[in-house]
C-alpha cells in the first residue's frame, strides 16, 4: 500500500500558520482562510487532510471547532483533527462535525485509563499522537518533556488496541531538515504486532520536506507505515504534493 501524503493545516488565531519546533512565538502565517486552504489541497490531489488546532493544544481545550466544521463541509476528502482534545465532549463535538478521525496526545500520558476507555468507544476514529524529542515524549503542546520513552508509549498504545499513531519528531518539525527515519522505523517496529495480531498504523510527522524523505520512508519497508504529514515544505513551495505522491 502506497504511503499516504497528508497536507497539514495548522490553525492559530483563525489563520493557517506553521510553527518552528512547536514554539508559539516562532510563527509564520501562510493564509487567512483555512477553508480555502483545505479546498486548495484537495484540488492539488490531497486525499486526506491533517488539521491541528494550535491554540487548542496550548490552551488545553479546542479553539477552532467552528472553523474545522467549515473545513469538513467544504471538502470531499476525510479530515483528521488534533489539538487540545482533553474530554469526551471535545471528541464528540468534532466527530459530530464530520471529522473522520480525532487525535489525542497529552491524554495518553496524563489519563491513561480514560484514554483506554476512549479507544474502546471510538475504535478506528481515534488516533493517538506521540510527540517526542530525542526519543522522549512531550506533552501539553510540546511544552513539557516527560520521562516516558516514545517507543514504550507506542507499545502500550498498541496493546490497548489503538488503530493509528501519529509520531512527530518535534526537533525536526518546521525545520525542513529531513525526517528522522530511524525513529520512524523504531516506532513502527514497536507496534508491528505479533503473528496474527493486527499492527498499529503509523503516520510520520516532523521534517518531511522532500521527495527524498518520502523515498527514505518507503525504503524502510515497514508495512504499517501508512502515511506522512507534510506542512512547511508545501507552503514554502519546496516541493509539490504531486511530486510527493509520485514518490510513494
């Protein structure tokens, strides 16, 4: 199965932005109309959108639910959303708005039993985002680094039946320096599953910025590496979505 390329739309103050290494103060604005941006990526050949409510991630509760509702209504391709989802109500609002899949992150460390209940309740429609720096999990909008190893958390999520993990190398995010291929391989291996057990799908994020990155990920030969999220490289016209898709 070919690697799916997911254009990213990061929302801050109602605008489309990109941060550098997740720092709120290091922001570049790429557009004032997120709905138009979503339509643009669909027109460019996007088959799945990755949307992050950055204000939600920093504030600990969703801030762009209405904008996300408009995005979902404006395109014919599925949309996944993360950022600030801390309660069942937050999740329900987005799923009711037509979001295909919600992404929870901090909750995986702060309230594991609650997360486990959500996995049972929402199944395929819930993904877990693991954000890590130097292999250690970061939480609360990447502002806190924990003692938990990313591969250990990934293995725990797999044991609980999480269908999809989104693994972000935060040190590379927004830096256009290339993807951490070895980290992606390690996470894929940690959730590959025993014989007869379904693997958890992994989506790579952070530093994916060129055709070479996509080829390197594909060359890993990990069947559960399902996709790659691309943001700044597309917005800076370093590469086209068509070229990335062709490299899968």
